[in-house]
C-alpha cells in the first residue's frame, strides 16, 4: 500500500515569509515526486517535479528530496497572497500513475 | 496549444443512474488517466488508458469503466450511482514517449453531484 502523508494544516504565513510544506511516503520504490497547487474549486496545477536527491529550484519554489528518509518538501520563498491554495504532494510509481496526499492548505496573510 | 478539456463541467444525477464523462487530452499526449477527488481529499487514481486499452487500475469497483478512442480522447462511465460517487472527476493526460519523469497535466474537472 502506497501512502503519502502531508503535514497537517492549515498553514498560515505572513506575506514575504517562507512557507514550508512537507510530505513523507512509504513506498521506497517511488521514483518521481510532484507538487501540485490547487485553488479552491479548480483542478490541480503542476508546480514542480523532482526525482534526484537534493534540491531543485524554480523561481520562488524549491523542492527537496531525501529518498533515504523518504520525505519530500516544498519551500515557497517571498510568499504572496496569490500563493494561498492547497498544495498536493504526489508520487509516481513505475506504473506512471500518481498517488496523492490529502494536501496542505496554505494561507498567506497580507 | 489546447490543454486538457473535460465535459461537462457540472452534472447532477440521482442514485442508480448512469453517467458518462468525457476528456480530450493535451495536444501530443496519448495517455489519459482518471482520478476521483472527494471534498477535502487528494485525487485518487481510477484507471489509465493507453492505446485504447486500460493499462492500470486503482481500487475502484467495476461500476467504473472507461474507454479510449483512436484520437486519444477518453470517457469515464459510472453505473448505478451512489451518493458517495459525488466528487470532482479529473482527467489527466501525459505521453509515454516522454522521459521517465512523465508529468500529468490535469483538465478542469467535472463536478458530479449524486442526489
């Protein structure tokens, strides 16, 4: 059984701060990891994917992967009110389908 | 370049009825996956279609079935609807020609309400 656990929310940060979102997973065979952002009433939107241990940066977003500890995180620097959304962590198995966590709701306070 | 499209956007059905949801993949994509997202939950994988065949299936009953057409578009059918089938149904497309880090892009979803 593949399980993806995300840190319980909701998470509130002031505008301009760093938001840290964490995710742990149970399946050591997982190969790729994805972060999706989902605004209320909308569908998930891909932010980043990561498959190698270490950090991957894209603009204000940094994904971190540690396969030995089975966790993946997403850092959002200089958080903006428009970043307020639910962030979904997902892992991809060799079968190419995605297993999602329940999501963490982030609120950026102006 | 058209993204993933789904129809209809909203649907209301009653228990016991049948429903068909439709999806057209992103241009250049040949694989379609369907997910169910209940309120407050993450999406759950239903099944995936490639080359007009069901390639993978999640833990959903046989009431959930699908089809993929030669133009790569897909349908999700749900029979004998239950109240618990009320959810956002998401279609995602991808390409198996891509690298190992195949990414799935989601359509806008169909919100189904079963009364």
